[in-house]
């Protein structure tokens, strides 16, 4: 199951991504946290001391990732022909979550009890070339080729605002949690997201954050209505964690916030993926991309990359 945390800048996407992955990992479930933001803070939120993760970000090895994932798929004859929305087909390399392959080996490192990997930072070499989100392509490629089952989780901390819609990445999740503070700006991102989500049939639930009292909750209910799944209250635990004091781990998190994490998990588990629909969205987005810019950019007919009879999933993996 893939879960994205989105929302306004500073709403708490990184904090909630970290809490939720720790909650899942603590239950013994296989989980991978991905820092999908170009400003990388997830490792820190997971308790990593200052210093590098000890693994390169996906963005630093896109060519190798493309070569691995296209495998022997005859519809994708070169890495240059593979764009981030290129869907897998017969011959493509499909991955198991945290499986024994070169991508996981190169990019995943454990922070505390949580394995994680990162997209990559936005650096000088990105300025003026390709699209702003080029570094995010690695996560999209990865998710397009990942065969994850129920009870396995990938949690992605996304870029702020509605920017996440600039790629097809937002169609790759089983659940998108929109983190909203009880403010007008906080709920305005929700409206943008809700409208996009409807268009593409994406499941979005709002998670209120930093709620301090009844008025905050009423505000959220008034503006978000039934899409408000649950909320976290303002947390002294989060602050002390950021000060490096988290003795007792998640067990000492405020009971209300711990309960909210269980509600998030139940919401995710309640809707197992339908692989055929999931793949259809990937193909639709790829074709849309091809027509809009990618055919021209690559000089190829990218619609020809779609393998009409192929559906990724456990059967394709076997
Ligand atoms: N429930 C909470 N209680 C107290 N503080 C919180 C809570 N959630 C988040 N914060 C604090 O709010 C600040 C912003 O949180 P965070 O970095 O998670 O937001 P973000 O949405 O990831 O921001 P950005 O858009 O910059 O990536 C942090 O200092 C964090 O400690
Ligand atoms: Mg963040």
C-alpha cells in the first residue's frame, strides 16, 4: 500500500510521515519511508543525527534505475526512451518491497527502525533544464515497478502545495493524506487537491494537524466536512523529539495522537488496491504526458511503450 502525505508548506507532512512510518514499523509491518521532497527533512524527523543518509538519492542514479527497470522490455529499447511515466510491460523488471535488488541495495538505509530512501535535492544542474520536478522522476519510476502487497507500506513525504500534481506521481498512491492546519490557507490547499483528485479518481482524506481546541476542530469540520478523517493535536512530544529527547519512543506520544495514527492505518487498509485500475491510471497519465510534451522531447511515439495486455501485480511478478 502506498501512502502520500501532502499539504501546505509547514503543515506537518514530514512530521506525520515520520510518525506514521514509525507507527507501522513498530507494529512489525514491512515499511519504506521515502523523502519525496526536494528539501530533505524526513531523515531528521525519523531521528537521524545531522549528516548524510549514507545512501545516494534516487535522483543521482536515474539512468541506472531506468536500465534496471526496463529490463528486457522490447518496447523500451534504451534509457533515453524511458520517461518517468513509462509503464511497465512484459520484460520489465518488477520489484518487491525491500527486495534483494540493486535499487534497494544502493538507495535504502535504515534510520532507527525505519528503512528509507530519498528523491534528491534540487541543485544547480537542474536550473533551466528539463522540468523542475526531474528529480521526482525516480520515485515515480520506482512506484510504477513496485509490486507491494496488503500489509506492506510505502510512505512518501511529498513537496508542498499542489505542485505534486505536476507529475503523474499523485496517481500512484492508494491513499493521499492531506495534512491541514486549522487555518484558511491550510484548507485552501485541500480544495485544490480535492478537485484534481476527483478528476483522476484518487482517494484523499484530510488529516487535521496542530489542533489546539474545540474551535480548531469546528473550523476544520466546517471547511472540510466528511473528508476530515481524523486530526492530531498540537504535540509537545513532537517538539521534544526535535530537541533530541524521545525516550520511550512512540509509546510516549500523546494518546490522542497515537490513536489518530491507528485511524490512518485503518483507512489505508480498508481499500486494497485494484491493480487493473491502478495500472490504467498510469497508462492514461503516460499517454497524456506523451501528447503534451514527451513525444516531442524524445522524438519518439511513446504511446507504443504501452503493452496492451500487461497488468503489473503479484501474477506478473511470478
Ligand atoms: N502535531 C504537531 N504538534 C506540534 N508541532 C508540530 C506538529 N506537527 C508539526 N509540527 C511542527 O511544525 C513544523 C512544521 O512541520 P513539518 O516540517 O512536518 O511540516 P512540512 O509540511 O513537512 O513542512 P515543509 O512544507 O517545509 O516540508 C515543525 O517544526 C514541526 O515540529
Ligand atoms: Mg517537509
